[in-house]
C-alpha cells in the first residue's frame, strides 16, 4: 500500500513521458500484487476458519458473520482512452459524469417557481371533483377493462364474478360514486386510487 502511495506521488510530479509510462506500469503491477495478496489472505483466513470448526465453532461463525457484511469497493475504472483509473478523486468525477449523462436536465418550462400559488385549490365549481359525472356505460366499460384472471381486491370479489354481473352492478356502483362525490370528493379520490 505504501509503495502504491509513493508511486502515485511520483506520478503527479513527473513530466517526462517515458517516466510516466514506467510509473503507470509499476502502479498497475503494484495493484495486481495487492489484489493477489488480498486473495491469498482471504484464502488463509478461510482455511483457518475451516480448521477451527470442530475445536472452536465460535471462531468459524464469527468469520462467517464478518464475511456477510462485505463492503463493496469501486475501481479501478477504465477511461475512454482505455487506461485504468484508480485514483479515488478521479473515479468520483467519472461516476458523477456517468450519472449526469444518464439523466436529462430538468425542463425549465415545467419548473415550479412559486409552490404556494401552484398548489392553491381552485374555488370555481367547474374545477372541483363534484362536476365529474359517470354513467352506467362508463362503469361497464371499466369492468370490461379488468383482466379476467385478476386477483380479488380487498372486498374479496373476483374479476370473473364482477364481469359476469357487470350489468347488475353498474347502477349501484354509479349511485355509490355519485353519492361519494357529493359528500366527500377527497375521500372518493382516495378510494378510486385503491380501486
């Protein structure tokens, strides 16, 4: 680890291209050796845990529990030119750029500047839910859109039963909807989301 830190420090100070290439190669070799060293250490710890199963089972379970909480590491990442980047700051910049490329910027026309005026409830009756009218044909069409093998809802009625009785259920459901809109429009909206 110390060799890698020293090589990175030399890499930042060096301006000559041949020396830079040698330092990059040396850094890659050091990182490869570190990876192999970590793998050997993990294998040795695993063998120790297996050997201690019969003698000291707590040692094995402590090892297993420690391995369950494995922290994932990031890097090294490949740059566009094919070189590998292992510097944490540069990796963070690359990941930030990838994130920015994946998501589009917000649409300025859709931006809400004043939330208090945007969320004001209109006082005109034509904009309220009470002006919504449903017909029995609308309810029959909505029942027809339900998949025949849908799971039963909280009321316990299966879709096939509802489809079979749609003409008989249309008028009571229309009356229920109209009554709900008259009394509590917000409650009706909540129940329509559940349905």
